[in-house]
C-alpha cells in the first residue's frame, strides 16, 4: 500500500469520526444537515481517490485507474 493510500485512509477515519459527532445534531441544530452533506461528499471523493491510488499502485495506467472507478 502506498503512502498516499495510507494517508487517505487516515483522512477517511477522521471524517467518519466527525460524521458520528454530527449525526446526533441533525434536526437539532440548523447547520448540522449541511455539515453532514459536506462530510458525505468529502467521504465519497476520498474513497474514489483512495481506490484510484490503489489501482495506480498496482501498476495500472492512469487511464485504466480513472475509468474503473
């Protein structure tokens, strides 16, 4: 596993922890749903980036790595 993939995995863990803290506030605080949406979008982008980096680490071309995700 490349260092990029490991760094992205760490970022994913931090975002998941943040999401766990925000979810109970949905419906209570006005900004909570917006924050949750931003967190979800960031999670999706990081998962795509991690999968692409993983494919590149396995020797796939950039085109192949991007087209499989």
